[in-house]
C-alpha cells in the first residue's frame, strides 16, 4: 500500500521499538512518520522477553529507565529527520495532533488491541486510510478489534480488507 500510494504523512499508534516504521521508511523515501506510543517503563515479568529472540536478547536494556523509548529512538536514529515521536496514547494524542493541523494520509493502529482509537480516526481524519494489526488477537471475550473495525468501515462507506492479522479500511474495492 505504501509503495502504491506514497503517503506523505503516516501515523502509527503503538510504535513499540519502531520495527514497522523502519520498513515503511525504506519503502517510501518521501514519507514522514508520526509515531505515537506511551513507551511505558517496563517492570516485572514480560512474556515477550522470555519467548521472543529480540526481547530475550535485549530485556535488560529495555527494562532500564526509559528503556523502550530509548530503544525506539536508537532504532530510528538514522531516520530522525523523518520520524516524529509523540509520547502518549492514541486517544490522548490524536485530538492534539488534529488541533495542531496534522492531516495524515494513512493511520496504522497497533495499540491496545481494543481499537479504541478508531472512532477518533473516523471523526478527526475521515480522509485518511486506516489500517492496523491484531485482527486475530483474542482475549477471553473474543476478538476485540474486529467489531470496531467493521463499524468504522460501515461508517466510512469503505471496503474492509483482511489478510491474516492485518486489516485495512480502503476507499477502493
């Protein structure tokens, strides 16, 4: 999608340490990424650190003061002129970014798995393409991302496309 449409401004909600952003920057040399994340302080047990090779190798560093945020910044240091980190949650920061005049072409949601930000995206950025991760993520109540995404596609009058764990609300069939 990034190769086909060349979005100038991409917002990612839930940027973690920036792995997706690195791929998007490589795919589109003209894109600027606004990365929203709370980059919480990690303490206590985290399954990611025990099961994922990256987490296991860097768990100690990520637990240091501001470890996640510093890992994000260092991962994207070579692209620092094209990445704007915004610290907070999507629900907190989207209204502020809208008030500042931001008009994203594409918004990627990979945050709290509840898709709470999608209603705000519909209201504040109706022209943006909205997509995300975690379509197949489930908790004890089911698949919390799916209904808000379906509702958004219906409100926008757009097509919902799903491939594996990734979803996209698109203006083309």
